[in-house]
């Protein structure tokens, strides 16, 4: 420290603060938001903190300074605990006759209110889904749009609410749905649904979870103009609701004896309490077979992964794709599974 210039001493001080905040954030998945609501807000910034610490480590390495050890060590702890923010390995693509292609997609009402200023977004979404030919699709913010034709799926279960505009969740399947239902999250338009699907001699339960929305505008200018205290309070309150919704899901899941696949928009990251609780012993398909950042939301500042596909340990994860088609504020993801 003594050998550093005045400017580098300031830089290293900032580095220490950022590194310690990142280290503290690794504890957050174990702290229930109902008790630590404000602290849990840090979940949303873990990706950013990781990127900043990588830049600090590179900065000190280029100057041949031992100060790089601080960020490098904390990044190592994070990698051992949670895996990499970015997956360098090539995505798996194993062909098998028993493969089941499972897609998850928050379609934002199929662009009903023209958030994306482009013609025929809804039909482009359907054409995209048809071209990828998933066996199961789990939709959040689904709307029975007049221009939408998903009749190439043989079976469906949808749970809609709303008076003027119907919206909710849906599961579409090429395999028979023999049972279905809703968990019913109270006091919200968000929900979790399930469908029991028969494939060959197996019955598989597919869950579609949409946890409470943060209602954060991804535009940088809007974030700058929002009152920070009010934003923190709202996010903290949302995380409390997410914990309650997660507890409802876990109680429901305990009663099921089938092999399971859990899809959904958690409105939270892989560094969160709700992710850890829902994942449990499931496999995160992105971590098993994906590559890159696995970005699933159109957040302008840094890549965010808040949509997930989890698979029971009985499944092999033979492939995973994070798509870049920009037809919603979310990007579709798809896992290829086999028993």
C-alpha cells in the first residue's frame, strides 16, 4: 500500500469497498427477505459487482501489483459458491430420441400495448416458437391475443385473470395433460400453475412460476429520475412477497411424487434467496448446459438472468439455449431434457 501512488491508493480504497460489498452479497441467498428486506436489494446488483471486481483485478494485474489478490480471491469464493456469471464452456447439444424440449417465455401480453414499435411482433413470436418446435412451453404474462394461433400444440392449460384485459400464465404441450391446477398467490396478478404431462410411460409435472414483479423500468434515464428511498422500499416489499409466494410453491411441491421440471420468471437473480429455495436439489439447466451470460431480461446496464428452467435430478440436461430474439422485455430460453 505504501508503494502505491496517491491516485492508486484511492482506487484501491474503492476496490476494498466494492470487494467487501460483493463478499457480503454472497451471504444474501441465506437471509430471508422478510427479515432482511433492504439488504436483499443487493441481489440485483451482484452481476454488476462481479464485473467491477473483475475490472479491478485486471487493472492491478496490468500494473503487476499484488493488490489484484483481493478481488481475485473474492471472485474465487463466489465462483466456488455460485458458479460463474459467464459460462465459457460450449453449450451441450446431445441428440436423443427421448429428448423433451422445454421453453420458458415471458411474452409481455404478446406486445398488446405496442411497447416494441414494430409491426406484427405477436405473429413473429409465434413464428419463432413454431420454428424452435418445443414440446412444452411455459408462458408468463400470457394473453389470448386475437392474432395468436398456437393450435400446433395439442394440449394447453391456462389460468387468466383481469377484467378488461385477460392475462396470466399458460402451459402448452405436445403431450397429454392429465391434471392441472393453480397455486393461487393472494393479492397479486402473479401466480404459479402446474400441468401433469404424460410422456411414454412417465408422468412429469411441469410448474410455471411467476413471482412478484419488481416494476422497475429498465431504461437508465428512468432509473436516474426515480426516488432512491421509495425504490428501495418498493423492492424490499416485493422481495418479501416473493418469499411468501416461494413458500406457497414449496408446500405445494412437497405433495407431488412425480418427476418435475420447474420453469418461470422469478423476477430475481441466481444470487437470491428465492432462487436458492426453489432450486433446492434441482439442476439449473443453464448451469448444466448453457453458455455466455444467459441473459433473459432486457436490462440496459448489465446482463440479468431472472428466468429459469430447473430439472429434477432424474433428467439429463442435454442442451440449453438463451435466445436473442427481442420481441418482449424478456428473452426466451429452452432446455433439452431426457430421462
